[in-house]
């Protein structure tokens, strides 16, 4: 990772998707993200919103934009992005990506009809550790979720929430669940090995 890393919190409720994707890129590349990529992520995700959040079409466009930038800057920005949907998005698959040094941006439920993007950073056999860009002082009221930051302070570039694997895998409409299998979505971000 290049230089000093800082994860961002979303300034308003509608910015979870671009903030989560950019935080994922920061986790992989530090400050080495081409500015044009950040600009494109914001433009695409804010132009393609619908009532429940950022559209699937926007997520696919973001993946194409990241991969195009990686092709233009293969040494400075060796990133590989993938869009996954439906039954392919499982906690087991996300954990496999995290174990290999990648980052996942799964879309989770925060209510029956509202989706939210978070940045998954690492996993252990019981928990998935994420950075949630929606600032909350406590997560204790959410079943199956705990603050990963015991001090309550805002921490730079590390997980601020841990979610039990079974909660995340839930196909119901529970908070921080991936939700119904046919509606699941995630962006996978990985470092490409330089040729």
C-alpha cells in the first residue's frame, strides 16, 4: 500500500456506493488511485440511482471504468474489478476473495427496501470485518453485529464493524444481510500481478 491511508465516511445517506468502492480501492492502493477513477465512480453512481440505491447498471459501469483505467495505467494502478450478482454472491465467496488479499464491496440490506454498500476487508471463521461509511457511534443494537473498534473513536483505515457470517449470509430482510439470493450484488476488487 502506498503512503497514508484514510477511509472516508459518507457525508450524506445517498453516497454509500461511491464511498464504499473508493474505500476498497484505498485499502488496495493507498493514495495511488488515479483521480480520473474517483471522478468516474462518483459520476456513474450518482447518475444511475433509483429509489432503493445505486442501480446494477451503475455497478457494472463502475467495474468497466476501473478495468479501463487499470489497462491505461497497468504499473501504477494494477487493479482487477468484477461485478457479481445473484447466487454467486455468498459469504464463502467473499471470504475467499478477502483471504487472497482482495476487497469486496457487497450490497447489504439496511431495511426491507433499502440497500447499502459496505467495504469488506477481512474475515475469520465467525466474522466478516467491514468498514461501514455510514457513521454510527454504536452497532450493538443490530443483531449479529458489533463494533470492531472498541474505543468508540474514529479510526483511520481499518474495520469499524464486524458482522457474523450467518447474519451476512441471511437470505431474509435482516439488517446487514446480503438478502434474497437472486437480488444479491457485490463488486470484487483485487490487485493484478504486474507482468
